[in-house]
C-alpha cells in the first residue's frame, strides 16, 4: 500500500489514552472496574486508552475525580488542537479540504457533508451503527457544520463540483420534511457561482462510479489528491497514477449525469417546487 493511502494515527489521542491507562493502573484499577464506575463499556474505555476513540472533556473530568489525578486528563483534552476533533483518519483530508483550490465529489450514499443541512446531518449521525452517544453526535454535528464555513472563505471558495445519485435524494433520512428541506438547500447551493451540482439518474444503464464515493482535490501547490471512504476506513491518495484513474472516472461520471441545468430542474421536481 502506498504510504499516503494508510490511515494516519492521531498522536495526541494516543498519548492521552496511554496516559489514562497509566493513571488507571497506578490507581490499582482494572478496565472493567473503571468502566463500570464511568457507566461506559469496557470496549469504549479500551478504545480511548488505545487512542482509537477521542476522550471527551466531561468524561476526562469524571476520570480525574475518580482517579484523583488533579485534573491532568481534563487539562490535556483542553489543549487538543481544534482540527483533532475529527476522527483521526479524516483529519488530513479536512485540513486539505479547507485549503483546496478545487473540490470534485461523487456520492452514492448520503448528501455530501459540505452540503448537508443541520437536520439532515443529525439524521446521518443518528443512523450510525454501532450507535454513538448524544454527546459524540453533537460534537460531530458541530464539526461538520464548521466545515461549511469554507463557503465564506476569502477571497474566494474553491471551485466545487458535486455528483449525487438520485437514490440519495429519494431516501428520507430524518423524515420527509428533513429530506425536502435538504433538497431545497441543494437547489439554492446549485445557484452559487463557484459550484456545480449534477444528479446521476437511477435509470442509467451504464455507470462509471460503481466502486463507491470519492473526493478529488487540488491543493494550493497544485498537487492532485484523492480521498476515499469505506466501512470504518478511509484513504488519502497522492499517487499520481491512482489519482489520474479517479479523475478519468470522474470525467465519465460528469458525462453520464444530468447537466447542472437539468439537475436544477429535477431538484425542483423532487422538492415539489415545479
């Protein structure tokens, strides 16, 4: 596997998790005992100690009190950089996304995160399995909405292209009202001068994107990168040969999808505006 394709480990949470494990052992506690007192699963505690799951501030405060650590863990959490609120595997992409000159996105499961309304995004996080805590869902929702500040970037946002499967716009995540408002939001976004939205009809008999969603981006240094997500894994790809293949796929997807003008008409139909 190309080095850039490997999920990046989050050193900060790894260190905090190791510190938690050391403090727990110094207090003479085993994982099941501490997990029971915290009302969390042993698996959750083990994931935190291994750096695979973030340590929330409120939980850090509670652990500090139980282990009598003088607030060490809570202070460490407060010092975590803002960008590391995101899952470790996505942090590099999130940072690059905010700096990108161009963004090309194809999605076949949900509306792309940058285009999600607050209610739709909340429904996406409510659908995760295994379920996440309300606190974790709220934190992820806040982080997702923060990403959308990219639209206000000065002097200009990136040039963006989004190709979305028609089936995504027919699945009522969160209910029909949430979906309708999401479609109306997409229709407004389609009018933005730096954005193109195209819909891939479900009736297509040939399809270049059957391997799944992808995002292609150009950095300020004009490097071409790709970001791929799957089940509990993601890859940031910088190999020119691999990125070139994905650009070829995206070009074909653009040709197979409805034009931006036709897509706006379909969005009107789906929203009941025509």
